[in-house]
C-alpha cells in the first residue's frame, strides 16, 4: 500500500478501481475468443487454458474489491473526525497494510474501527446496512431480492474460493465445508455474538453453472467467473456510495462517481 490517507481521495479510489476491474473484463474478452460452446464451456481440446482464465478472473475480481476497500477506507478517514490524530492515523495505515482477507467480518471491522461520521463521531460506518439490491433472475425467473445476509454469504464464499484458487487447490468448493458467515443483522459492537449465530456458507455459483456439485469438484465456468465479477462490481458500487454519504463526501461532488466499468465497444 503506497498511498497514504493524505493523498487518497474518492476520485482517485474510483480511478484505480476502474483500472483494476478493466483487467478482469479483459480476461473475459480473452476467454470469449478462446473457443466456447453455447453454454459458455470450452470446446473439446480447449479446456485447460480457458479454465485457467476463469480462475484468473475470480482472482482479479476479489483482488480489486480488496484494493478498493483499502482505498475507500483511506479516502473516508481523510474526511473524518480523527484525521488529525497521529496515533489513530498510524494505526489505520498499519491496519490497511495488513488487510489481506476482504470477507464480511474483516471489511466491517476495518470500517468500524476507523471510519466515523463527521457529524456523529461516535457512529462507525457499517457497509452491511447498504447491502441490499434486486436483480433479474434470468430465464423468466423474475427479479430477486438480495438482502445483507445473502450478500455477506456470497462475499465470504467467493473469498474462500479465491483462497483455494490462489493456493492451487484442486477442490475449490470443498473450502466452503464447515465455514460460516457472521450474522450481519447484529451490530459490529456485538460481532462476537453475530459470529456465534453464523450460518453455513453456500456455493455462490450453483445457480449459474448448471453443474451437479454434489460429491464432485467441477471447474469454474465462464458463467461462474462472470457472476463473481458482476457481484463484486455491484457490491463495490453500493458500498462506496453508502460510505460517501456517511462521511458527507457527497457535498464535494463525489456522488457523480459512477463506480461502473463500461467495456469499450467492439
């Protein structure tokens, strides 16, 4: 981490986010040219390389989320009530440098310990309060609502799969067995109780891969990788916009930041 809270701003965080997520989209484009069938699976004889690209897309998507959370934290801290406190500033920089697992518990904790509203300095930022959206179900299924609990589960599932990919594990989805996600309906001040009430992680790709995962270890498909990428795009957008509002940064024109990458037209 080579940016301090003195130089990081929301516009710069936004710019760096777009630069990073662009590479994930470039990987999707590479895969699309690699020879796929109508279902998004590699054609015979072309399985190995495209499957590696799918893993790289997941790595890039989660890495972009992690880097953006770090940048957003620094930008928000610079506008908060503790920016002049050298001890707290140094503690934040140290914590950001050690931040390596961008899962629900860790992300909430990073914000809760460091980001407060200028108008309400005792009120920490909790991103989970903004984690709610609707999206099309596809194939005539209609729109579905994703609440904070569902989003937290998906986030933690992908971070565990990222870990499995990064460490070269063959069994990606076996990493979810026995893992739980903390109850985000419980405030951060009671996070221990929330984690005690955690629910088991679910396979986030089950709805799109159409592969029987029971007792098997299927590879990540392009559909899986796309779902991961789109999930983190939306999660970044709602988290960033909520954080900007929490610290009052919208008064400086930051609400105009789209937090959405538009691939160039072919």
